[in-house]
C-alpha cells in the first residue's frame, strides 16, 4: 500500500457521496490506495452512507467510534488503521479539494516529509473579521514554533509514515502535527491548495476555537522547549518566585527598621511567605517532572533523539546527520 487517505467524519451525510466520487477521480494512477473514513460519533446518517459507499468501493475502510471524541482523536485513530507509506489527511466537508492530493504527492517527491496545504484564497472579502485574525494567529504559531506555515488550520496535508507514526495526538492538537513532525526531524514545506466554501450543513467550529488554540499553543511551547529538561522551566519560575519572596522580606524589614511601618501594617510578610512557598513547590514539581521524563523514555523504549542516517565503513561510524 503506497497511499492512505484519512478523513474524519462528523455529521456530513450529504457531502460523502460527492467526496468519494472526487477521490476516485483524483487518485487514479495511485493504485493501490486506501481511504479510511473515521466516523466520529455522527448523529445523522453519515455512518449508513459510508457503509453503502464501502459496498461499492473496495478501497474504502470505515472506522466507527462509539461516541464523538473530537477531530484529533478521530485523526489519530485513522492513522493507526492505515498501511500506506504516505498518509494524507483531509476534511470531509468538501472544503478541501481531492484534486490537490496529487500536487501534494508530487511536492513530496522532492524529498520533503510533510507537505502542508495553504488555503491562500480563504476569507476573501472578509479581511478584518476572518482573514486578519487568521494571519496573525498563524504568524504567532510560526514565530513561536519555528515552523513557518501560512495555514495551520488546513487539514489537507501529506506525511511520510516514518515521520507520522511516532506521533501521538491528544486533546485538540491535530493542527500542530507539522510541529510534532519537526521534532522528529521532518522536512516541511507548504503549497497553495484550493479552498471551497462549505456546500452542505454548517461549520462545527465556533469562537471558542481561538481559546483552544491559544491554550494548545502554550502546551506546544512547553513541549518544544522544556520536554527533556522540565526542571529548567519549573525551577526557573520557582527561583524567581523565591527571589521575590526574599525581596519582600527585606522590603518589610526596611520599613520596620526605619520606623515607617510595622510588619502587621504591610502585606509584604504575606507576600514573602506566599512567594517562597510557591517557589519551593515549583522546584519540587520540576524535580518530579524530571523523574517522569526519565520514566517515560525508559518505559517506552523511545530514544530521546531520532537518527536520520548512519554511514559506516568497516563497522566504524563515520557520520550521523
């Protein structure tokens, strides 16, 4: 199996027949391939429509989840049930154009491990209400992560299995898969793809997605910079807090010795106790986090670094890129 396409589905009964027709046309010449639809607890007739389509097309596989777990978990489940060397992710609402898949694969032949879609013409005519916030959000994510993409929200992306397989997705982290791929040493690029307005139904996204993205971004920053040295994060903040407590103590002592205020007339002693206590707790959390990281690597057998290539001569290591 060379190619696997993973498509999460939630209440898209009207879109599915048209999507399958477009997929069959777009993937001619890439046989054998498979398309894995993951029904994420749809409340409409999506699962029944998928069953009917699977009877007509042998390349369709259906994974039906017991309830609605969210897009990230649906994508992760679909990935685990694929066998292709290249895995393409896309949405089921017809906003992604299956005709763009061959273009992603052609770009991947240039040596890239991840090819991301960029919906360049999205939000045309809605600059202030939609396009500007999207541009700012993607610029912020790119700046923080070091992976410069114009459209993190576009699901249409192609991955090599060896890059995607070690990644485990939780929460709502699917939009940040390219960042995970970077951690695995993946080569990442981006190409413009077609964007089509939703044809059926309504979007499942709301304004709360902005809050979700910001919170996920905080986690990404921590995982990117401190996952192998959490004591540097918790310990650093803890030491700053302890220093603040010590400063509060000497400030209160200064007031006392100069006769300006007694200890009970200022909140500084309370701040001293609070800052020092919080600092000590953060230091202990950092130590525990260090122990957990060691348990994680030793129990899973996962190496802390991914080797891209080993070149040897006479059993002697020459270089590792």
